[in-house]
């Protein structure tokens, strides 16, 4: 049975990937929480830590934003090497060269607002059910959810992190 690992308030999980999503850098907090060594994650797909409870819709939003050169915020449930899990509040940003070409991605994750996770877990469960029909259904559901809250996706996620 998997158990939840809780991030410490001062934890700052960082990683960098190339354009294909292969890990080119991971800090000590990344390795500590994911329970991997640098040798095990270097040049491996970042989805090595993706938990099966994560809706594909969230990652579609993430990639769509980043391909446009925009940063994105997300709540992500990650999987450890031994199949435990931990929630993070993630900020993912494209890395640019001197000519503003995207050359990779940089992600910083920190402790999520526990209160926000109640909303997020319900939303993600609904998205997973919708995705059984199609990813398009999940995308539409997430857009509708944001619209019902009167916020863009990033505004919604950031406001949940800031809520008391």
C-alpha cells in the first residue's frame, strides 16, 4: 500500500529537462522526495515520477502553455521510486537561449496548500473519469471548471495556493 510523503515547508524541488522531457538536472530535494539517485534519473524521462492518478489533461495544458513560451502553475501528484506519493505546487517555465528559442524546461516545486488539494483531488478525479471518453472531454471539463470559477487556468491554480 502506498503512503503519502509530505514536503517540508522549506523544501524546494527543482529540475531541468531538455526539449524531449529528459532530466538534465535534479536537485537534492528532487532526489530525496522521489527516492532516486542522480545516476538513476539523469537523462531519463521526467515522467519517471508521474503518478497514475494524474489526469493527462493537466499535462496537455502544461505542454500547450510551455510551447507558447509561457510559464504554468499546477498541482501535481508525483510517484516515488517505491510507489509512495507526494503532492507539489509546481511552477514550470521554458528555458530560453539568447535568441529566445526554447531549449528546455525548468520546474520548481514546493509544498502545496493542503486546503487546495481537496478541490484539486475532486477535480482530478472528475477529469480522469472524463478522459475515459477522450482527452478532449477532459480538456473541455477543465476549461468549463475554470470558466465557472471566473479565472484562467493559471489564475485558478495560483488562487488556490494563496487561499486560506
